[in-house]
C-alpha cells in the first residue's frame, strides 16, 4: 500500500514528459517540418497553432517565415578597370517553402550568406567604377536576380539586395575630387562665355536699331543725361548730337 503513491507519482511524471514532447504551439509566423521515423509526414509542414506529435516517433524542425535582414560583410573587390574597393551590402529574404529550406540545404542562413558574398564579388568585379557609382539601382537589381535564382531550390525568396557602402582608396578619392573641381570650373567658364555671347548679340541688335532710328539715339542721349544728373557732380560734359542744334542754326529771313 505504501508503494502505490510512489508508482502514481512516477506514472504522472512520465505522462507529463510525454505530453510535453507531444504538444507544440507554433506562432503565426512559424511553421514546423515534421519527420516521422526520418521521413516527411505528408507535405511535412504543420502550423500555426497547436501541433500534436507522436513521442519518440515524430521530430519537428521549426522554421520562421519572417523576412530576414542579413548584412553581407565587406568584400575586397577589383573592378573591371582595375580599381581596388571594399563593398558591403544587405540582403532581404524569407522562407516560402519550409520543407525545402530544411531538406534541400543544411543551413539556409549560412548558405544564403556565403552565396551573397561570392555573388557580390563576382558581379561588382565585372563592372567599372563609374557604373558602380552612377548605376547603383541597376547593380542592386542584378544582384537580386542572381541570388534569388540560386536560392529558389532551397525554398527561399530574395526580395531585395542593396549595396550599402563603397570604400575607395585615398588616392582615388583625391583624383575624383580633382576631376569634380575641373568639371565645375569648366561649367563656370562655359556659362560665362555663353553670357558674354548673349550680351554681345543683344548689343549688336541694339546698335542696329539705333542706326536705323536717329530719333532713338536722341532719346538715348537724353536718358544718359538724366542718369548722370542724379549723381552728385558739379560739372557734366556730354556730347550733343548736331541734329538737336539744327533748328537754332538756320539763318533768319
């Protein structure tokens, strides 16, 4: 009679252990890939919610369906025009087929990271430095397509790849700064020359108009006199057209 409570406690203990191993609860963003004696059970994917497993017989691998943001470590790259740079990037991907992510690859996180690093070096090594700096969006799209094509058999969808930073050597930065300064100086000279050209055209047009209209010259003289008179000058000397004096020079009859 004294051993009955002990047996009961042992039975309850084993029942609790069995239930703990048999019951799983998966969140909305989680899926479970269930193996029964080493084989997938049906499609192999369970969840979300309450999952019942057969103890010892069933084994479950939990997979998250949320988007993973993975930093690609800085990579040393030699561009097509033989410039040594250091580039890092970020990759956005998520698992869309949990059974493939578990069965087809040992560690899909590590595999995607390594693939991103090699693809980054390969693609950027086939591009020139000017293209990397001016066509960043095109490079990102090409990286996304290549990585996504390789990860598709693993049940992984790569939604976006962004090149974060491109570190240039110091001598290359100085050369680019000099090039940018020379380009700004060239534009300044072109703008100044264009302004001089337009001003000379306007002066030539004005000279033609004044030459065709003698009265316009007279008005121009009067306007000049008015402008000079506004200044604080005690004596003002200016030429007077002879046409203005002709009425006074006519002989009286």
